[in-house]
C-alpha cells in the first residue's frame, strides 16, 4: 500500500499515470469487449433478440450511477484523506460508501422488477420484443445489483493507488463471462436468458476478489467500520452526485434514442444498440486512462502540490487525446468489416454503418471533455463537475434527440450525439481555461515550467 501511495506523491508523472491507468484501461477494454462479444452471440439468435437486449441495457446505467456516486465520491474523498494522512477516517468512508451503495441498489432493483414492463416500453420496446426483453431484464437486474457493489469497491481500491487489483478482478470476471456466453446461450439452449446468467456468475467472481483485497488493505471495508454520519454522506454525495446524474441522463438519453429509433423498426433499434456497444470500447479506454488521473489529482490537491496536479492534467490530455484520434481513424477505415460481424440483416447493417461513422466524428474531443470533468471531481468542485458531467448526455443531447428527428427523421436520430458533443466541448473549454488560471495563480507556475 505504501508503494501505491508513493506513486501518487512522487516520480515521473507520465510513468505514474500509465502505471495507474493502463491496468484499468486493459480491464475496462476487456469489459467492453465482453459487451461486444455478448452482443455478437445474441445476434446469432436474430435481430429481434438483439433489439430486446439493447432495450434492457439502459437499466444497467442506473445501477452504474449508484455505484459511481458512492465509489467515485468516496474514492475522491479517500484520496484527499490519504494525502492528509487520515487513514482511519478513510476506512470509515470506504465502508460507508460500499455498504450504502449495495443497499440502495437492492431497493432500486425491487422497484424496477415491480414496474419492468412499463419501464421497457418507455425505453423503446414494442409489442414484438417486450416479452423477450422482460424475461432477460428480470435476470439482468440481479446482475446489476452485484455490478453496483463491484463498481463502488473498484473505485475505493483505485483511490488507494491499487489499480492492478481492480483491473485483475475486472479482467477475470469479463473472461469468465465471455467463456460462459456461448455455453449458456447455445449449449444449454437458454437463449438471451443464458447471457444474463453468464453476467451474474462472472460478477460474483469479481466481487469475491474485491472483498478479499479490501479485508486486508490499509483502507478497509467492513460492517464494523460502517458508521455513517450526515457529514460523511454530504462529502461523498456532493462529489459523486455528478456521476449519478451522468448515468441517469445516459439512461434517459439512450432510452429516448431507442424510442426515436423504434419508429424505423427493430432493425434500427438493433443497429443503435450494436453501435453503442462498439463506441463503448473507445470510451472505456478513455475512462481507464482518466481513472489514473482521479487519485493523482485528489491526492496532490489534498497535499497542496499544485505543480504535480498540473503535470497530471497535461499528461492525461496527451494520453487520452492521442488515443481518441487513433481510434477515430481506425473506426472510419474498418467500419464495414466491424458491422458485418453482427448478423446478416442488410437493413440493420446499413443503419449501423452510418451510425458508427457518425458517432466517430467528434470522438477526438471525448478525452478532453472527460479529463476536465474528472479534474473538477477530484478537487472537490461539485457544482462545476456536475455541470460538465451532465452537459454531454443531458443539457445538450436530450433536447437535440427530442427535436432533430422531427425535421431530419432517421438521420436526426443518428446525428444527435456528434451535435451534442460540439456544444459539450465548447462548455468544457470554458471551464478548462478557468481552472488552469486558478491553479496557475495558486502555484505561481506558468505553462513553461510544466514538463510532461
């Protein structure tokens, strides 16, 4: 643990961010690949099963939001406490974060199960796919509760600088999931329900790995340390609430996207679902890199080391933007071969090819957007972080997806995201200039003093 904290405190910044970020990048990439592979196996059942699974998917974002609210909020708080050398309080915060997240997730699962048909209809299901989506969704919700626990524990572990442990758990779980998918879907002949069972079992394995680490780590999680106070919840939620809003808005935006797409048939819903899974491959890599920035920024802000904080931001921008540009080029070149892997429905493939290219137009800005939303979270700026996190999928995307299809039909559905990204990038630029001026004033540094 001491070595992990030393990474946050000293040494080469690019090496430190790479060491913290690469394990998470690999883990999140494998998780995203699992989602794509999962869709690949379901696609062999036909277009309708893909559409049904795609309709259910936004539910997971709600549970992810709960895990991130307590995981990221608690993790940022813990990083600052470790910077101030308050280890005992950090363990109390970790316990409150993890235990509260799973309790809240269980409550939400009960509500979702009670109103599942209505929820699925709101998220874009039609009469043709509702029965299949419901049978898959009830099992999928169980996996989401376990996933909430895993997300909160993962962020608590990363906040301590132990990103390799978090990555290993995610990698093992994802590999198990990929291996079980064809077995459960085809060998056992469970269909789409088999995909849900594979997810449940793989997430249980990940949970076991996390629990084993946290019982022995310097910052522990246990029922004995679960002593919540209003102050602890306030400090966690004021930072983490932006992540919850982000996921809630993503749930709403994807639901509205699918609801707009369903007017053009199950093929359009399936195409949108496939493209979202492919795009997640790229976004998860960026999330992984930025996971390295979160504890680095939180620790050095808490320790008052503004110079190292600026170095962390600079290097994170280089890493994420370089990847985003490379990813965009590869997607444009290989769009057709990628889409051809998902079934043989020509209408679905044509829509998916257009959607994938369109969603790549503004991807080069994604790293820039997420680095600064993470920076504001890490240093405890709740209001600014909230605005940056809800901008892309909320403030801009939702009005665009509600209005544009009325004038541009299916193209309005497909072009909504890149148009929203233009506005989100401009807003991020405004906040980026402000925070650099503030940090520069506090540290009395200029850009010329900074070396990445």
